[in-house]
C-alpha cells in the first residue's frame, strides 16, 4: 500500500469512493458526505489530503479542511479564530482495509502535517456519538470531546479538538 498527497485530479475517484462507502454503511449517519464543491476546495489549496492506494486505486482518504472565514467553521466551538483552526474533515477507508490501524496512522500523519505548516493553533473534528471506532481513533491521537451539537441537517455530532504544538502559539 502506498501513501500519497491528494490533488484536484483525484476528485472524481474520491467522490466515487465516498458514494460507495456511504451506500455500504450500516449506519450511514456516521459518514456525512462532503459535497463536490467543498472537496474541490480542499484539494485545491483549501485543505490537505492524504490517500492510501493499492494497485493505483485510492482505497482510503483523510482530508484536512481550512475553512478560514467560511460559515461552516468549527472555530467558535473551540474558542479560536477561524484562521487558526483547521478541520479534520473526512476519513474514509474501504471496508477491506479496516482493522489494520490505518485510521489512527493516517490521522497522525495529518496532525504532523498541520503542525509542520505552523499556521494553526488546533484541529477540530466531528464524529457521530455512536461511531466508536472513529471516536477511539481521534481520542488515541490526542483529541478531546469539547461539545455536542446537531449539524449537517440535524445529525448528532460530537465536536473534538486537539491543540497543536506550534512555535507561533505555544500550544501543546
């Protein structure tokens, strides 16, 4: 399996993977689908993504989202300005590859990237309260639950936050 940075040319393949995984989930409310426009924004500099490929096919993707002044920022939930808060926006992995620790590993890789960028004080994320595997992965990577709210058309979500170690902000 290979790890690679995702780019705009991966958009169609990512949208197909998201649709396939969403349709196959027993609990489809666990995965809130990202709209094509937002995915394009993330892949075009408004975020950062890593993918796992096997035989040239993307089998998993993890994306950071930099909402800045967009109205969907979680910054207010973590008491930070939007320009200092990146979102862990999407994690998706083909079912055949689950149970191998890949979610935790790739979450860690995105944290490393956000820290290296040096412009964010923290990462925010959301997860469905009953999505135990995803919640466990975030908690193992230093995220803490900081709130709960209905989002994405009334779906329950826990809001998680992780401060970044960053010379500019002194966060841990």
